[in-house]
């Protein structure tokens, strides 16, 4: 089972460049989300979606855009990369009912120089 | 304010010894409680979760956790750790949708041979 697939796994960007982190899930989950993980700060929610065509902001949305045109895909776009966006990014999905298991991708390591 | 505290940033345990990882939370109602594990270079995987009922919850890989309402705690335990348990462990709490989870900062478990 593929589960949640993120690409790329590693990326180095120059300040000001844009890029898209891809995320796909094959479990037909309604919820999808993007987190960033920084040392000592746990996971912080960037954006989330409760279904195709519906997205909303999380705790740290500035500098990122998302869209959800299909149930399966939830790409994260960095509009103009900044060194502060150097982080590990995780895509996740889960069924809609509260308390369901969240399934995570393996992470994308992004460095902005 | 709602929060999750994992007081220990790092814990070192000898292989075969017992383990307890602490999680304290502040939440307005009885929350859903989760423990996730992140192996090096990987995404997060659910270890166990508590919704209601028996306050001692069994999870995968021989882990268990006990919900103590009076202490606002949900500590993770394992009677005998293995080298493969070396990972980072995250506690999370929530009461509504999965995108509203509050994450602890994580505890890194180091196993001494």
C-alpha cells in the first residue's frame, strides 16, 4: 500500500525561488494537511483541507499556498522561498471522523540558502 | 490556553530497561489523546490512542499509556526497550477534528547498548 506519498524528499532552494511539494494519498481520505517540523517545536499546521475544493489556513500559513482539486492530491506551494522556511515538511491524511488515525508521508527536507 | 508539554527533550535508557515518557496537557474538556513515533528519516506512525473507557491503553510494539484525568497526563510506558525503539515520540491531544490536534515538542529516546 502506498499510503501518503510526498515528493521530493530533499530540495535545496535559493532565496526567492518558488517550488511545489507534491502530496498524494490513495486511501480516499477526506482530510489532508501539511505540517512543518522544526527542532524543539513539534509539528505546526500550515494548511489543511477537509475535502476537494476546500482549504483553510493552519497555525503558520504565511508564505505557502495550497489547492485541493482532487481527493487524492494536496500540493504545497512556496511562493518566494525564505531561509525561515528551511524545515522538514510532512503531508498527512485521515478520515473525517474526529480521532481517526492520521497517516503521514515520509517527509520532505527543504533547505533555503 | 490549550497546550501539550513533553518535559523531557531527550531520554537515555539502557536496552532491556523500562521506559516512561511523560505527556501533560491543558485542555478544556476530556480530549482525545495520541502517541506517535517518528523513526529517523521517517514520517510519524500512530502508537496508540485514547478516546474513552479503560484508562490503560495498549498500542503497537509493546507500548502502553495511561490516562490520568486528575493529573492531566498521558504517559507512555514500555517494560523493556529494544534498540529499535530509538526514535522521537510525540504526544498529541484534541477534541474535534484531526486538524485541530495540539502537538507536543517531542521526546527523543536514545538506547544505550
